[in-house]
């Protein structure tokens, strides 16, 4: 069985956050969603779990707090794209859907292109495209 990854993100407004991720072309798995959580399917191996802040809090040891609305950044979610055009589309869709530009798309190392946005709760999504020959 292939390993799966489930990033769990605290959110202030579950519906707003869910709509944001659905606007990027991802889908919602209703089997694992309710009024406290939404399972957003990115791929067969990656499902982002959007958790209402108090529900997220229940997974933390006593005294720990989520970074929601904090200026500190703990995770950058890198999401691969099939082309430079898809990177640009994802960045534009993020901003249209209520996110904010975090780092505009640029050419990084040869064959690497990407940029970042913040979702409505400040979680950073790093969209990138890597030319197939760039890793050799």
C-alpha cells in the first residue's frame, strides 16, 4: 500500500477554507468531513485535513496552541504542478479564492519555477513546476 500524507491545518472558518481549496480544483471527501473538519483530496496520496480551530486543538497536548493567525510559519506545503502555466493558474486562483500572494512566481534554479500564496488562514502553499531534465 502506498503511504499517504494528511497535513492537518487549523482554520477559523471551515466553509471559507473549504471553498478556497475546492477553488483550486481539489475535491472534498464527504466520508471524512463534517461540521468540524473537511477532507480535501489533492491526490490519491495526499489529503489536506481542514480542522476547525477548537477541533484541531483537541489533537495537541495540553498547553500547546495552533499557529492560526500567527506571523510565525511552521510549514510550507509544496504542491507540484504539471507546467509553468499551471503554477500561474494556481496562484491566480488562490488570490481569487480569498488567499493572498506570498511570493510571486519566479524562475529559481535552472528548470525550477514557482511561487507561493497564503490561504485564508495564513497557511503557505508553494506551487512549483520542475522541468523533467532539471533533476539530472
